């Protein structure tokens, strides 16, 4: 029976820092980048040896700007990679040079171990043990040595893991080591801990190797009385998901078809793929997913600014920039698909509002459904002014070719910014906007052009004239269009916005 670990999946809140650590520092190869199979709007990166061989794979789901998860009962807690025993000192020196957090080397089960922390706080152990992989990389860990599982039911967890080809090995204090033909699983008893909470720096699951699809189906039948199981075709492997008695998420994954099913070996990791079910959204998803640079490639370090934000840069930028403000419940990526249709060669900056309401992102607080917190609007508008100034200076943006686009709550906020900070926004597109300010100032907006697009069947249309009149009375050039639409955006919004941007950029 084939045994051993197929891959380990973690969560990262910073894709660039993750790539820099696993490719730049550890020396692994990025062998695949895809939209997530469970959520295509989530980037999924896979690292491994030169061929992306099972047993060498570390994968990460990208939750940009997510909070750190909580280490606790029911999770994978540490990932161990095998390096030559004589190289531990070199890795220690490398960690010191690169400012990678580490603990002093120790001995565990007669192996020298160096604990590192990746940028999200995930513990990566380098174990001094000679192991082989089909396509080794120079100066990089050979493959996965093992994982540590945290459980308050150690005997049951160990018994469950045994189903995947593991047997009892040595024991040290609260840790039972399980061994397969190729690697190890350390089952650590942590009774009294709080349960694990998903998030950055906390591994999501460990996958064990299955020889083929029949083995996956057979395993599902063996687990029929255990509890819920799920089988999914992940294109690169077929797998079964199940939780052990302590709630640890485990996967059973086939070796094939493998990472070379859609890329030549020499080109692994160079193309962003989408799951087959999301093929019709491929271009929209490519606009939404976070971008990154591999070591040695040109990069644009993200500046520390008051608002969480994301860039999307086309292959051939034309020097224009669109700043995007989402609607209630949206994110910094929501408007990127329509913005890419509006301006195919513009650099896009999606910004996330800082207010929340029942877990939904907003740009300012509400007192109730029809009353807006005026002090919060003004405070957030001031912070947004600092964001814009910092982005222009920090990213070298041409302010003369800068356009702002807001939708719904984001458009309401953008309209408030235009009125509260004259001159900050010279071109603004307001999609489904209303006046959020109760006492708008008498500002000079003679240097501001605004496109205001409303839907004829939008229930908020009756409130639009108050905003249009307020902007026009202050000297703004207001183009108003009403489309055959409701509150949702349509293709006509993109066409009208693209035409307006073109005309206004030429005019300036």
C-alpha cells in the first residue's frame, strides 16, 4: 500500500511575502497557481520540488489581509521539511541574514530540528534527515518530512491516521510519532487547549497519498459509518476530505494526474489557471486575484497606507489608473472585473472600506437604515485623502490620469469625498449613488468632472437629484445618465463609463 503525505495546505494573508519565503528563502519551486477549486475568487499557490512531486508539496490558500488564525485543538500545527543533517548550521545562518524568526536548534526523536516562522507565523521545521525526492532543487529542502497534529483525543487520532498507512513509532512526553514508509506524523496531546480557528498562519489540512481513484473510493466506503466525507476532482488529483475524531481536516489524494497535466515540466507555475467550472469567468477572475512577483522579477512593494488595497496591473499599462470603491458587503477585488472591461490597459487599485456592519465591509457607519453617521463620513474621508496622497507619492501615480469609480455605498462615500476635499478627485464615476452628507459644504468643484449613472428601476433613484444638484451648484461638471437597469451593475455601465473616461482624458 502506498503511504505518506501528499501535500500540506496552509493559509496566507500576504501573497508576496509568502512567495518570497517559500521560493526566495526556502528555494522551493512554484509549480502551480490557480483560482481555488472551492472558491475561484481565491488564489491557490502550490510549491514543491522541480516537478511538483507528491510528498514535496506545500500549498497555500491566499486570504489577503486576513487575521491570524488561532492555534488549538483539531489542527495541523507544524510542517516539517527534510534537509541534509549537515546543512542545519547553514540554514541557521541564512535565517539570521534574512531576519526570519527562528528558535535555537534542538533534538527531537534523534533528529536535529530548526524551527522557523513564515511571514504569517506558521511554524516550519527543518529536520536534519536525508530524504529523496524525484526532482531535487539545489539548496532547498528535499521534501516533506512530516506534520504535527494537535488533538485532545490522541489515541483516537492516532488510530484514525493509521488508516492511511501509518504505524506507531517512538514516543516522547505528550507526542506519539507515527511512521509510514516515507515520512512521519507526530500526534501531540493538547488537552485543555481552545479549539483551532482558521486563519493566516494556521494550516488548513494535511493530505495523504492514495495510489489511484479506486483507493479513494474504497476509503470512502470504509469511512461510511465514521461521518461526512467529500470527494472532489481537483484536476491535478482526486481526493477525499474527512475529519478525524478531534476535528482535524484530513485529505486522501491521488498521485495523478499530477502538476504536469496542463504545463510542461519546464514551465510549471508560469501560468495562472482557473478551475474548469470557472472557465467562463477566467478573465474576470484574473482581474480579481492578487498578483505577485517571483524573486528576480520586477515588483511594486505595497505601501503602508490607511486602507487595505490591491493592485491589478495589465501586461501593457497605458499610464492611467482607476481607484475602485466597492459597495456594501464588497471587497477590494469586487469592481476589478467591470473596471478591466472599462479600461483594459489601466492600473487598477481596489480599496477596502474600513467600517463594518454585521460582518459586511462598508465605507462609513450608519445610525439606522436611512441615517448615516456624519462624523464617521468626515473622519473616513480625511483618512481617504491621506490614502490618495500616499498612493500617488508611493506608487508614482500620474495624478492627471487618475479616475475614481465607486459603486453604491462606495459611490456615496466617493461623492462625500468630492464635496469635503475639493480637488482631490478630479474625475469621478458614481454608480448608483445618493447624497450621504446632511450639510454639504459650499466647496469649489470647478476642477471636478463627475459621471453619475443611475438605474431607472433602482429604488434609490428618487434620491439622486439632491446629489446632482449639490455637485452642480458647486461648479462640478456633472454628466447624468439613466440606464434601463436596477441597482445592480450592467454591461451598459461599463460602456458608458469607458466612453466618459476616454472623452475626459482626451479633454485634459
